[in-house]
C-alpha cells in the first residue's frame, strides 16, 4: 500500500498506493468500512473447481468475485494456481487460469489478509494478518498466520503487535529464509519481525529508518545471498538488510525515486517492484524491473511497464511476471467491484 499522500499522487484514483495502499485509500476517502464478509460458499462462486494450466500462459486471469479486493498474490506452481488475499474478507482464494476460483483459507482470526508468501522449505503459505480499519483511527493489529500449502489447515497464528505495544500496527508483507524463519514488515511501527518455524515471534530489526511520516515499510523479499530487500514506502527507498546483521541497514542507491509496494525477486536475480513513479499530476503506477551488478549496493531500472492504478504486488511464474489489481478505489461503494484481474506484465 501507499502512504498518506496517495490521494495527491493517485487522484480519485482515490486509492492506496499498494500493499498498505488499501489503508491509505480508506483514510483518504473516509470510508465507513469495507464490504461485508461473505461465507466461503458465497465467495467461491458457481464456478469453483480449478482448471490446471495448459499450453500458453494467459495474459489476463479475471476473477469474477464482487468485493474480493485482493492485495497479495502468489503463484503456486505445484498446485497450478494463483493464490490471492482479500482485505475485505480475510480469506485466501485459489484461482485457476480460466478464472474459476475457490476459497482456500478461511480463518475467523484473520481480519484483513494483506501480503502472502509461499514458504517452500516448509510447504506453507504465510499470511500477513492486519485490520485496515486502523487507518480510520480504529484499533489495529499485526499477526502472521501459517497454513499448510496443500490442505489450508492452520499451523500457527503468531501475535506480532504485542512485541511493540500500542494500536498503531499493520503487518504488511512477509518473506522467509531457507530455515523456515519468516520476516514481516510493519507499516506503522519501525520494526521487522522474525517468526520461527514454530511460530515464535521476535523483533528482528528496529530502527528509525524503518519508519516513515505515518507510513513506513511495505514489500519485502529475501535475496539468496543472505539479505533482505525491503520497500520503505514513506521515504521512497529500497533497503538492503543482511540476515546476519540487521543493524546494518543500507539504502540501495537508485537514480530514480519511487514509492514501492510489493517486491518480488525473480530466479534470474531481478527485483520486480510495483511502484508509484513521478510526482503530482505526473504520478503513475508502473511495474519496474530492477537490476544490480554490485550486490544491491546500487541498482538501476532495467525495464518498466504501465499497470492499473491499484496494482499492488507481483507474482513470478517461470519467466512471466503477473500483477494483481486490487481496485481499492471501488471499496465501500454501493455496488461492489464485479471483478479483479491478474495481468501478465509486458516490460519495455
């Protein structure tokens, strides 16, 4: 999601800039709340039952599920399906290439499911659990749920916000290391949490550079060389933090400043950032392909593509990159948004 200045940079366009974009949208529009939750049967729709991938990859996967508002997206190659979160229902939905979908995870303890991440080392799906109403001056929370990737059964629900106290909490995005430890960003508190494979949560990094003017950390991913790349949305920066020394926080040198939401590393080492670029009337939502030749001390924009104004995060599927459009600007209206698209990115 994006920060408090999202309304000026994304007109009406009244939306959030990305992972925590939903929050900024709610704050900017003064919405009374999100669409009411639906039952699992209602959310699954008539066409439940997924179709395995076959032949050429689709350019667009359309989810006909009014009011879903998916913020996070992953591609589960083993299950041949996309997985998407929902800020309005707190569910995770599995989606086939033909758009047929079914609820995969429904947990009454999830308020809003934000970033999601497949922990392949443990065969789990990690789900950042927050409450978007925190941006309307209501109590927030930060939790991490872990679920069996095959069955959807809950493994644990880790409480994160209690480690720092207060109600300014918003667990935004999550990644994991080869040992099964999860790392979770908090947009409203300058910390990154670590959660062990057994669900034990600790504060892994805490520094003022992790905070922003009301809006701080967003997307996160782990580089195989042993450091995290983290979006500092409030400061329009990408941070590099080594796993063996979380106090060594380095701002990646990039000539172009942008407000990044989701961050996703490809198998080839490129970093995909769904971002707001430009300022004021020149602001735009783009998907950026970043590359580095010095271990992410510095980076450059090697490719870019336009995206829907409420695109949030990206999923890598082989050599293809897909982004999800959460349509946050349509939240809270009398008529819910009828569909949501997962779109293949064509870089230029």
